C-alpha cells in the first residue's frame, strides 16, 4: 500500500481554506486540481476531503472497489441526511439494497415507455400557458413542469395546483445549502434562513401526507404504489414511506429542471445547433413518442453536452470504510473522497475547448474513446442514479414537445452558478418565448 499523502492548498492559519471554499466552491475545486493534480487534499467546510479527478480512480471509488466505500454522513443528522432520512439517496446497507431492488421496477423498461405520454402532456400544458412574446423564468417553468411529471409518474397522483407552493418550498430547502459561512450555523438556531427551511420542510411533509392520502385505493406500478403495498404487508413503516417520497420529490425534479434550463439557455446562444434541433423535431409526425427518441440524434447530443457543461450533480462524495490507494496515494479508512463532475467534465485532457457548448463533439468515435468516468452526470456503480433513464427521456420529451412550437431567446444575459445541493443559476433565467 502506498504511503504518499496527497498535497493540497493550505490557506490561512486556523480556518485553513474553509472560507475560500465557501466563497467559491467551483473555482476552488478547479484550482486545486490544476495546481495539485488528480488527488488533492482540500478542506470542505472544515472537513478534510480527498478530491479525485482521474477517471480510472473515480471508477475504482464508485464501481471497482465500491464495497470499500460508503455514503459519508459528515458526522451528523443535519442537512440532506436529516431531510431524506432512510430514503434511497442517503441510506446504506441492507435497507438500501432491499429498497433499491423493490423500487427498481418503477424505473425500467416498459414502465419508462409508459411515462412518455404524461411527460408530453405536461410539456404541452406548459406550452399552452405561454403566449408569443411572453418573458418567462425558464428555471421556474421547468421546475414546475418536472415537479408535475415526477408526482404523476413516480407517485401516481396529481399536484392539483400545488406545484407553485411545492416548488417554492423546495427552493427554500435548497437555500439551506447555499455556500457561505452560514453553513456552519446549526439547523436549530432560529436564523431567518433556518426558520424558512423548517417551515418549508413542514409544508412539504403536509403535501406528502396529502399525496399519500390521494393514492389510497389506487392500484399501480409507481413508486408510491410499491411502497404502500410494502407498508400494508408490514415491510416498511410510515417514516420510510415519507423518506422515500421526499427523496423522489427532491431527487426527481430539480436535476432534470436544471438540465432543461441549461439546454434552453445554451440552444438560444447557438443558432446553428438550434436550427438543427428544430429541423429534427419538426420532422416528427407529432409529439415525440418513446420510440421516436432513439432517432433524435441532435437532441441526444444537446442533452448530453448540456449535462457535461453544467452537470446538475456537480460532485459525489464517498467515505472510505478501509484503506485504499488511488493514483499511488494512500486513502486512509475514514477519509472522505470527492469525485467532482464539475472539474472532470471541464478537463482539457478529455474535452477540447471544454467551456464551449459543442454537441457535435459527441460522435460515436468520441464516445468510444472517452475514458468511462471522464463523463458521469449520473454517478456510477451500485449507487448510480436510479432515475437516469427517466431523466434523459423526460428532458428529451420536454425539449422536443416545446421545441416544435417555440423558440426561446435570452433576456437574462448572464448568471452566476451557485452550487447548492445541485448546480443552480443564481437568480431567474428569463427568456422570451417565440411561437414558431
Ligand atoms: C438530469 C437528472 C439527474 C441527475 C444529473 C442525477 C444525478 C444523480 C447522481 C450523480 C446520483 C448518484 C449520487 C451518489 O452516488 O452519491 C444520483 C442518485 C440518485 N438519483 Fe438521480 N439524477 C437525476 C435525475 C433523477 C431522477 C429523475 C430521479 C427520480 C426519482 C432520481 C433519483 C435518484 C435517486 C433515488 C438516487 C439514489 C440512488 C441510490 O443510491 O440507490 N434522479 N442521481
């Protein structure tokens, strides 16, 4: 086993680089990799983390040696683990394994095909609420749309006009994770932000109880139907039903809404790509069916490239259960490892001109030659996103359905990115919708 200890930025006495990290996490991660290489020791809010950006080493952490790693707890029940409890994203061990295999059928094969019509109908509903020349906040529009879709498909019920309340509550929950010195303030200290957070969690819990009530007596193969059958059989309790519903809500709408927001934004600034996208979707006989998606090559590259440039999940963390070795460095048991999509997706070794939106780079040959974990928007290995197929289809159905009717132009000229739990635009993304 190697003995080399990774170097990294040291920062100021006492606080180290915590404040520098909190001020600009994305820039900090990039600089650390540029200056210190593929395994760097960095300070994330006072926690020493080994940042790993070599694709083969990432594969080892997430796939090859996945058994030696687990989801980190960061030592407390605050934050995401507190909110999502024993849901799929945050649980571990046998409970996670049993739940993953119980819920899996809702995300694969024909079930996914069956969601196509709900995805298209909901996109049409959003389109019907737009008029030529309207200026909309695309991020807000896409959030409400993906929220309706996830509730109708995976939870098998309807939000019935509650999408605004839920989307606002979810935004406040996300704000709890905004980088800055305030992340050091414990959750139960009644700062305005913490009070808003607690209130929003209560709102969400109320909505979840209402959705669960709506589902009573309905049959189905959706996630909630599976959970309620397990509940009836005594295999899961109310708390776990709540945790899984909260997880589906949180994990299932925001990431796809962000993918869509960035895709619209990028299309608007790249007229050649936008023209090819429109030609492709215009050639369809009607709204895209599940079968159509396989033939929409431009659309596929647009979605792939949007998630490269702006990966909604910008970093994945693990904790070593036992000693490991990565790129010749010792990773002692108990240390936290980060694999940041944000850094790897913009690495010149894998992507020419990495900060430009170039969907055409995704040729078959390029895909074949790209190291596996140079591009991993959905993570990998046993904990890979369960919703990857769902999300990609949803993004494509929505872009194609709305793209047949509308072109979106930028009003907001630029925005900063803020890494909350996911990678958010810092403020509204206003665009004008033009009827085509
Ligand atoms: C573009 C959209 C999406 C992106 C970029 C994304 C990204 C990710 C990533 C990177 C992970 C792995 C986290 C880790 O290894 O620690 C993950 C896990 C997960 N995602 Fe997604 N996701 C997306 C959409 C969805 C959707 C639509 C759902 C539906 C509910 C979903 C549900 C989950 C769940 C439940 C997990 C935990 C899986 C497990 O540990 O067994 N995601 N996602």
